[in-house]
């Protein structure tokens, strides 16, 4: 089982590139952002709790997200591999993920860090706010999300760097250019179906 973390700030293209990767390599996609938005839409207890954090540009508490991931991994132990998109977002989440995978005799193989300058992130997310109407894509909330990323999520890259698993990917250019760079990095681990 090949396990990849697609890492980067809000708007760096994690969701966009995951869509391409799952088709190219036949991997399973787990996006905590998508899972949380689905809970919010269905107005579950978890969704109602998560919404108050997401609307403020804050991270949802670790315990909520880790529980969600645990059941998702358990449901998909036969997958060829998993792309974790938007998870882990704190060092606590990273430790929990490593422990969950270890229990199942698996591990994270690689973290790819999509690097994009802040002005480009803001431009992309404001544009998505106009086109897709996501309630957290407003200037005020985007700035809070970037602050949360810098303070709480960036240390996750160091956590995997120390373990020799982190690779930086230039996250600017066309979607295809970036996908080409990611494909090269992933190809050393996995064959195309
Ligand atoms: P996410 O859903 O993970 O959202 P994101 O970081 O904003 O998106 P992403 O980086 O995937 O950007 P995308 O490809 O869509 O999180 C939302 C919220 O959920 C968080 O703020 C938090 O509250 C909560 N949450 C999620 N996971 C959590 C966790 N583990 N713990 C706690 N809380 C959690 O790209 C953005 C835009 O850029 C798109 O419109 C796209 O078309 C465009 N784009 C992409 N690539 C481009 C390119 N090369 N050029 C130009 N535009 C591009």
C-alpha cells in the first residue's frame, strides 16, 4: 500500500492535483475538507460542530478529524494506496496517523509539499469564492486560514522531513505543469495501472 500526503497551504492545489492523481495512479482519495463539508451539508452532530470552526477559518479539533480518518482507513484497507489531502494539519494529527497506519502494518511513504506564494493563494481562493461560492473563501477568512496554516500546519512538513519523507514541489504554473512534477515524484514509488 502506497500512502501519500499532499501538503500545502489553503489554495495550493491539493484538491485539484488529488483529482488527477487518483485517476492516473488508481489511488484512493481522502480529503478531510470534503468529508467535513459533507458532514456540514448533512447537518450531522459532527458537521454542526465542525461548521463553527470552518466558518471562522480555524482548524477543526484534532479529536474530531482523527476519528473521521480512522474509520475511513479501516473501510479501505484493501486500497492500492491512499492520498491524504488536507490531513494531517497538525503534528498531533500526524502522530495519530502514523500510529493508526502502524497498527495496520502500513506507513506514510511520502509527503509532497506544494509551495505557492501567499499573494497567489489569495488570488486563487478569492476567484474560487466568486465561482463556487464556498463560504470560507472570503478575504477575511482566507487570511485567518493562512495564519492557522503557518502556525499549526507548517510544522507537519518538518515532522516528515526529519523522517526523510518530505519533498518540495513548485506549486505555480499550469495545473498540468504541476501535475507533471508530482507524477515524477510519485513514479519512483508506484507503477501506473
Ligand atoms: P480544505 O478543503 O482542505 O481546503 P483548501 O486547503 O482551501 O483547499 P486546496 O489546497 O485543496 O485547494 P484547491 O486545490 O481546491 O479545507 C477547508 C477547511 O476545512 C479548513 O480551513 C479547516 O477548517 C477544515 N479542515 C480540513 N481538514 C482539516 C484537518 N485535517 N484538521 C482540521 N481542520 C480541517 O485549489 C484552490 C483553488 O485554486 C481552486 O479554485 C483551483 O481551481 C485553483 N487552482 C488550483 N491549482 C491552480 C493552478 N495551478 N493555477 C491556478 N489556479 C489553481
